C-alpha cells in the first residue's frame, strides 16, 4: 500500500514538474515502483493481487520491465544463498561425522529397547486381562447404577399407576382423578422418554371417560333413588315440622300457664298443676317422637352427587354436570307435580302428593346448602314458583270434587303442614294460604250441604208438638241444650215448653257448625278479628241460606198441616231469640267484643222472619185450600122452589172445621211476645179464610156454567151466608174490633138482600151514591144473577101468579134488566 501511495505521489509530482525533465523523472519513478513491488512480494504480505495489478496497469511494457527487475532480484538472492552455504558448510560436515559415530550405539539401543518392550509386553498381558475385567466390571457397575437410578425414577410412577388402578377398582374415582393429575404433572414428565409411560399417558383419557360414565351412572341411580324415596323424605320433613310447631305451641301454652298462675295463684292452683302435668306429658311424647324421626341424610345417601360433582369439577366439565342435573330434576319435578286422577277421593292421595313434593324440595334445599353452584337460590326459586303454580291449579281442580267436609278439613290441615314445612326451608308460601281461603269457602259450602241434611233429618224426626217435661231434671236437660228462661215453667210440673223438640237440636247443630267452621280457621295465621268475622259470616250463611231453605222446604211439604205450621212459627220465634246467645258463643271463642265497629251481626231476625212469613202464607194457602175442598162438596139444587129451612151440610162442616182450627191459636203461649205474634197470625188467618169463603161463594153464584137459578135456591144460599155471618160474629179469633170480620161477607149480604127484598128501585135510584144501601153490589153481578133468575121464571112459571094478578111486574123485571144493561154498558163506555 505504501508503494502504491509512493507511486501515486511520484506521478503527481511528475505531472506538476517542468516539461523538460519529464522523461528522466518518469524512468526513475518506474524503477522505484518495481523495487517497491518486489519488496512487497518478498514481505509475504497477502494478498498481492493489488500489487501485481498495479504493475500491469501502469505502462504497456511494464510486464517486461518488471520481469527484468524480478530476474535481477532472484540473481541477487541466489548469490546471497550461496554465500551463506559456503559459510556453514564446515559445520554441516562436522555434524554428519558425529552422526556416523553414534550410529552403532543407536542400533544397540534399539535392540535393547525392543527387548525391553518385549519383556514388558509379556509381563503386562496378565495385567491387561485383569484390567479389561476391571473395565468390564466398571462398565457393568455403571450400567447397574444407571438402571437403579432409572428404576428409582420409574418406580414411583409405577406405584402411582398401581395406586390408580386400585382406586378405580375400589370406586374411589375422585381420588383416582387426583392421582391422574399427580401422574401427569409430576411423575410422567420424569419418564416421558419410555414407551410404557406413553402407554400410560394414552390410557388416562379413557380412564377419565370411564370415570365420567360410572359417576354419571351413579348419579342416575341416585336420582332414581330419591324419586322413589321422595314421599318418605317428605313425610319425615312434614313430621318434623309438625312436631316443631307442636313444641312451639306447647311452649307458648306453658308460658301462658305460668303467667296465669302468677295472676290467679289463689284461685286455680289445682287446675294449673294439672295443666303443667299434661304439658309435661306432651313434651315427653314429642321428645320420644323426635328420637324416632330420621333426618333426610339418614334416608338418602348424597355421596353420589358429591362424588359426581367433584369428579366433573376436576375434569373441568362442571357446567355439563350442572345442566344435566337441573334438567333431570326438572323432569322429576313435573312427574312429582302430576297428580293421580283419584287423588281427591281419599286423604291418602293428597298426603302422598304433598309428601312427594316436600321430599323433592327438601332434597333440593339440601343440595343447595351442601354444594356450591350445583343449584342456586335463583334456580330453586324458579323451580318452586313453577311448582307452586301447578300445585295451586291441581288443588283448586281436585278440591272442587270434594263433597265431604271432613276430607276438605283434612286437606286443609295437610296444606298447612305442607306450607309450614316448606316455609321452614325458606320457600314463600303466601299463595298457599291465599288458596286456603278459597278452599275455606268450599269447606263452608260442604258444611252447609252437610248441615242441610242434618236439618232435614231433625225436621223429619220432629213431632211438632211442645216439649213435655214432668220433672226438674228434664227441665234442666232441655235448658242445658237450649237457652230458655221462663219462671212459670220452673215452679210446678208437669209443664210443656212452647217449642218443639227440633228447636234445641237445631241450636246444638248451629253450635256444632260454628265449631266445625272454627276448625278450618285454626293454623291459618289469622288474627282473632278475622277469625271472628269468618265465623259470623259462615254462621250467617247457615242461617240465611241453609236453615232458611230447609224451613221453607219444610213449610211447603204437603204433609205439613196447619197445626204443624203454627208450631213452626213458634219454633222460629224461639230460634230468633237464641241468636244473641249464638253471638255470645262466638264472642267467647274469639274474644272479640260485639261492640267492635266492624263486628258482623247474625242475621237471625231476617232469616226467621222470612220463615214465619212463609209459614203464615202457607197457613193461609192451606186454609183456603181446605175451604175449597169443602165448597167442592156443595150440592145445590139451583132450581128448587122452596129452601130446606136449614143451612147446607157442607157449610156447617166447614164452619166447625174453622172453629177447631182457630181453637189451636188459643193454646199458643200467653206471654206478651207470643200473644201478639199468635194473635196477629190468627186474626190474619181468620180474615183470609172469611174473605176466601165469601169470594168462593160469590164465584159459585156467578159461575158461567150455572145457567138458571130459582128464588128458592137464592133463599137456600141466603141461609148458608147467614151461617157464615153468624160464624164471623161469634168472634172465632179474639181481637177483632166490632163487625170487622163480618165485613168479609158484605158483598154477598148486599147482593142477596137486593134479591130477597126485590128493592130494585132503591138500588137503581141510589146507585153511585156513597150512602147507598147496596153500595157494594156491582151492576154487572146483579145483571148476571137476574138474567139467570129470569130464564128460570119462564120455564118453571115461577111468576105465574104475577101474570094472573099483575102482569106489570113481569114488565118491571124486563125493565130492570134493560136498565141494568144500560148501566153496565154505560160503565163500559166510560171505562
């Protein structure tokens, strides 16, 4: 590089010099360059490509010149080498001479070394053999050590795998999964290079699948088991809830007893001691029952669920397990909630239905609390709401078929126990208690139907006669059943109660109805005010609907006579007065005063008043029917010329019958209340009978089928009406003022007087006047009867004497008929 620089510098200087000296300077510079190149070649600095290229690139003849320079240089070096060889030649000759001298000694040494080596080789053969043995033993020892180390490394793996097999055989699948995790994470990485490890690794997924299948099979067996044992689980849970509730009630009673004992220690010491003894027995019996009751864990082995849950958790497939479990349980819930078609026939059907549902949700509650995430509160709440809607629909449908109040009451008790049990497990049951109010209405309906039959039986067995008593003991027996007070009855015996035997029986049955209605109100978690209101409303329904209907049906029965109807009126009066005692009875049960603003009153007054009115109306109807029966026996000869001189037999029999009937009213109770009631009934019945008799007799005269009537028949008919008037004036029922009763026959009397006296001029002259003597005689009625008599006179020649003596009278009759017709026609046109 330095030579190249020098050359470059020389060329530069040469170009910068004078033109005359250019040739000499160029030649000098070329020689110097070649010398530099040779120096670089001799220095052995590699690479020399650039140096040689500079020689050929400078001038066209540079190669030749360079070769000349190179030859000159070689010659110089050859000279120097020759000088050096000449200088060292003598030393070389001396060295060769010395080597020749030691040649013999070297050969001797070689022979000795060879011999020594042979002897050494012969001596070392045995040692070599032993050394090879030692080497072989060392190799074997090293191999054994390696094998032991590898076996020590593999042995834990094999032991763990053997342990895994044992766990699988023992069905300890969760432990087996943990062992698999240890094998995969700890042991297999140490021996992964061995083939047996690869086989084990390949077998683990299959073992996991086997565990999943086996655990799922165990879960299915568990689900089938709890489905079969749900009723037993529910029965146990309901029994425990019932005992817990009974214990709470007993404890509350004990506190009440102690409180009462402190307040009345000097009054009821013996009674309180008896209560404490009874309470102690109750608690002891409950303790014994508690020992006998098994828990849900005793009845069901939940280990398959725990085991399966842990297995799927370890396998990382917990969500699949949860979904499967919930899906299967929902299916089982639908099966449990499906009732049997004949469930409503017996209480056992309802009990089995409830116990299965309770068992289902008790299991779910247990799973909720002992597992994490398998079921959640939201899931159980959703499942319960679905079940509750189905339960309410089922109970509402099946309870509607129940016609036995005892069965409905047992159903209510089962629902209460069912609700209390599930409420104890945290499930909301308010809708069940709302359903109980619907069932309560149905229960009341079944009670009303049952008591309707009871009332009918009582009425059928009653003789409708006052209750006779011959001693004070009999008096006390009756008064113990029915609240009746009469100082006169207590003085002397024998006597008779005014009511019949059905009254105390009805009163007792109404109280029994209240007790029966109260049974349904128990354990409904309602206040005393609500219970009081329910009892009063149900009792009102019994009085206003059931008892009233039975009374009305009784009154309308054909075999009930007038005497029985009178007794029924008396009975309803006593029952009405007993309603205040029924109100006191309800008050004593509920401890709710009747003075409370919202307290419902019993509707006994309106109920029995309606029954009395119906009985009175039936009395009037039957009395009129009896009158019609007597009147149908009438056998008038409407063409007779002369009357018989006495009243008709049918009428006298009718009057005697009426006298005997009205005589019954004289035997009614004589106190002021009964006298006023019976007097009013008797007066109304008597007035109704006389009016009906008068109307019937009038209709008999005006019957369209009766075409002719003679004066003798009119006179005979007048004798009968006279007997009716005598009956009315004889005061058959006391209490009428003046001739009030006789006014019932005033229409007949004026009509007959008009025909008997034949005072047509006065009738026609005074018609329409308030002071007319024949004010109540209707022109149409008079015309009808006169035409029937006119036709008779023509045929029987009744008025022959008039034609002989005074023919003008016949003309007068015709004139009267014409005037009456004109009067009737005028009235029709005016109307």
